[in-house]
């Protein structure tokens, strides 16, 4: 299995090369002049040209590309001009915030969507099935920024149940000692219950916002896959053999229905990582998405390129994880095929 996993990683290298090339070209096509932006509105043309030479933007495009690739080979993603910090350091600092948000949202969405899909498949046309369709349709139809603003308005402004949507932690608390970068885990490892609860409360609204949006495809795929499996011959044979309803549903139907659901989870997770920028901006979440948007508005090339490259690597690892999950769910599936 490890040999096949290594082959998959090597086969993904051309995709990463394509991501590097396309990202480099697209960032150079962004409207605006970074040299003029950082020189200031009152700068003279000579000052702007001096800044351009310092940034290396006066060199030919091909030469800039080879310099960028050479820096990547040394693990150098460049320097953010807006923050003055190395891009790799900024990404490593902010990536746990995005991952914590995305992972908890996916966990909540699965905890709701899988039972909804299974129950809807076993009772098609029932009131539960109709309510599930209504919830999933509303969740996928409402834009995430609208859902986030609505939840913040109701639960923070009107009811006062939620904390201010201004980041990962209330300013009265200090962040936990960094072990994983995930505040819930680090606070638990530190044994600080008050800090853990404060971190959890800050996560509730953004997690619910994202989970509502991704719940629909998971629930729909679970329902469709379960209905197809429940009508198959081996399930009817299991029922005729006198097996209990729970055994038939869990051991026979659900396990065989999980393969397309896992594929959907992989696509949804990748989409969540890329689209988390909207929720991060709504809730002031200091993740990689908001970092990239701030750099994009400032025509700061290095953070944008680093963000896209990081997302590409995460997508490759995610696809590999999905392939390995296929084998765990059904050993008859081979990832060589």
C-alpha cells in the first residue's frame, strides 16, 4: 500500500507544477502595481522604479519565474510585503485556524447528514424525508456569507448568546501553548477548561455556518446510495435470512453505500478549504483564506502564490486519503485500479 501511495504522490507532481506555473502567471496579471502600492500615493516615478527594482519586478517574466522556482526548491515561499514576515511562517501560523474550522464543520455536517440520509432512504416520501429535503435545499441555496451574518445578528446582536464574531478567542484570554495549533486540542492538553470553553464558543457560529452549507451534498448522496443498496439482491437475501433491521442497515447496506459518500466527502472537504475565506472574513477568523485575500487586495504576490500552492498540496493529500479509505471500507477495492 505504501508503494502505491508513493506512486500516487509522484503522479501528482505534474499537477503541482501546473499549479505553480498558472498561479505565477495569474498573480502577475492582477490589476495594480505592487511597486506603486508600497511606494505610497505621494511617491515619485523614480521612487516607484526603485521599489520595483528592490522587489525584482523589473526583471523579465521568465527570469522572475526561475527565481521563484529556485526559492521554492529551498523551501522559501518568499516574503510578505504587507506583513514583512516570511510567507511560510505566516501560513504555518494560520493554517491550523483554517483546519480547525473546516474539520469541525465537516464533523458536524457528517453527524447530521449521514443519519438524515439513512433515515430518508429507509422512509422515502415520509414527513422526515420531506423535512430533510427542505433543510438541504435551504442550506445549499443560502450563500454562506448571508447565513453567517444572519446567525451573528440573531445569536450575538439580538439574543447575546454567542460571543463577538471577532476571531478565535476572546481578547481577555491568552492563546494556549502551541502544540498542534488547534486551540481546542491545545487547551485540553493544557488542562484549562475555561480556555477550552472560550475557544469552543468562538467556533460555534462559523462551524454551524459552514456545516449547514456542506450538509446538503453529503445527505443527498447518502440517501441516493442507500436507496440503491437497499433495493439490491444481497440486502433482500439478508432480510430473508432473518437478520435484524439494524444488522442489515449497518453491516450490509451502510458499509456498501459509503464508497460514493467518501468520494463526496473528499470533494466537499476540498471545497471547504478553498471557500472558507468567506466565513473567515465574516467572523474575523485569522486563517489562510483571509490572509490570501488581504494579500490579493494589496497585490502582494508571495502570500497568494503560497496559499494556492498550499491548497494544491492539501488536495493531493486529500485524494490520497480518500483512496486509502476505499480499501479500509471495502477490502475488495484496490487503489491500483
